C-alpha cells in the first residue's frame, strides 16, 4: 500500500509507503464505511416494512398505497 | 445617426490618438486582471530566514491596473523595529503609484496590539496595492523567522492559462491506495477537482474519501441526494470524519473503460472560514449503463486554509491504473 504524493508548489511527485497512522486510518475507514452501508440498508428495509404493514392493514398493495398517497418511489 | 463614445483608444489620429497614462490605464486594466502573472518565476514569494529585521521577495511579474512590472532579482525589504509591548502585523505589498509613476515593493507597518490586525490596502486613483505577505513582528523581536511570514498572495492574473490553471494532476500507471495534493498554493480563489477513477474493488462502487490538512476527526458534515435508475434517495452523515469528492467505478475485469466522473468544488479554500464544499459524481457498475448520480454538500468545521488534500477509497481498495485526478485553481 502506498500513496502518490504531488507537491503542488514544486510540481514534484513521488510514491511513498503508507505511514502507520495512514494505515490505521485506512482500517478505520473500512469499518466506518461498512457500518454506514449497513445502516442505510437497515433504514431502507425498515421503511419498506412499514409501508407493507400499512398497505396490508388497508387491504391494498404497496403500489396502490404509493399511488393513493402520491408517494415517490424512494419514500 | 452614429454617436461616438466619450473615450476610445488607441487610434492613428483624432481624439483616440491622444493616449496618456490615464487613458492607457483605462483600457489596459481590462486586458488582464490585476495580480501576479504566472510565468514560472518565483511569483514574488516573500520569506524570512532569521537574518535580522528583514524579509526577502522573490522574482516575479505583475500587472496592476494596466501597468506591468518585473522583479528580475530577489529584493530585501527592511522591517520596522518591533514594539516593546505588543506584537504587530505588517503587510508586504506591491504598489503601483500613479502619481510618482513607478511600481514598488514595500512594507506597511501595522498597529501594535495584543491581537494585531494587518493594515488595509490602498486602491484608489492615486495608487493601487496588492498584498503579498503578512509579517508577524513579535514583541521586542530582533529578527524575522520563516514562521513569521504568512503567504497572502491572493490571486494571479489569468495570463495565458485562462481563468483556471491546472495545479497538479496524476494519471496512474500503477494502483495506489492514496492520492495526496500537498503544498497547495494559496493564490487562487477556489479549488476544483476532477476525478475519473476506477476502484480495484469488484463488488461495489466506492465513495472517494477526502480529508483536508490530514484532519480525520469528526469535524465534517454531509447531506446528499442520489438517483439510481428510477429511484432516488437522500440522507445525512453527521458528524463525519471526511468529505467525499465523488465515487469510483467498480473494477470491470481489468478494463478501465468505465471510469467514474466526479467534480468537487472548494470555494475560498485559502480563507480562514468554515469551508462549504460541493460534490457531484456519476459512475457505473462496470457495465455500459449509468448506475448512479449523486450530488452532495459538505461542511468542514474548521477555519484553517486548505493546504493539503488526501484522497482514499472508502473500503480501503486501491485507485486502479488509468485513474486520473486533476486539481485546478480558479480565478
């Protein structure tokens, strides 16, 4: 793992191995990114579940419920 | 019936042939905006090296309200004696003096105070100043050190680079984990990044993480909206430990024909303010169709000028060979 470093003042560029700090930050980012993806998926699933329950209680399909409420596809 | 303008020049005869200094200034100032001309020299860089009460100014060309000037060799400027009670902020300026008919390098002493402020510029029909550097003159100082000088060159003229200039660019010939733009000159108004990149990851599109000045604390705030096919979504990440300048396309079996397209604007990056930024990107999943388009606004809760930008991919994958990232300065 390395970094391409560009000095914007001198115009020089080089490759440097990641430092220990940068490597640790990379590990943190991987965990953070995975957690955020998981959280968004959970929120979307919860939203869909709520819509399904309301539709079922109303005796209509989710599509009919969306149409009746004028709800865009993402909500 | 044709009606002549009040002033016009230069012409071979008639009123337009009587071109004096003021007339020249009247039209020449529109040829090029006032500022330091970017031409590969030292651009009037001001520095100190602890050699006494003085600073040094590098070579450069300037264009001030239609007047041109060149500093062909480094100059030494004296700094006034330090105040015995309070620090002081002086300005190093370029001054076009329309009364005395010359362009000079000069220092403008500030007022000593516990929290000093730099003196203002004079920009009038008599003279026009542009700032080069701020010099902190410590209480009882007997020398000026490198750290006492702050680069205050606000902008260059457009010259033949146009309104924007390419500051630095990389087109990768081998994969890398991180792309770093360091020592970013503080001489433009805004920064603009164009990233066209491919991730080494084959399973997902990845946000391009961006950090300013190596700060990775929870000092950032994101609000975003994207569309994917016929659906769209929005959300917020706050606090966040980064901004995102866009996305990388997914690795598509070793080819680099599906590079993403991302743009990122950092307005007033050299100012001491909280930085609002704007990012837009679109990318594919390795196929021939567009997968997602996203627009996002970011806030970095720091008031430090941005001097360094570090890019990584969210999942720790690499920027694949063929990826290209360009950093532009605007204005």
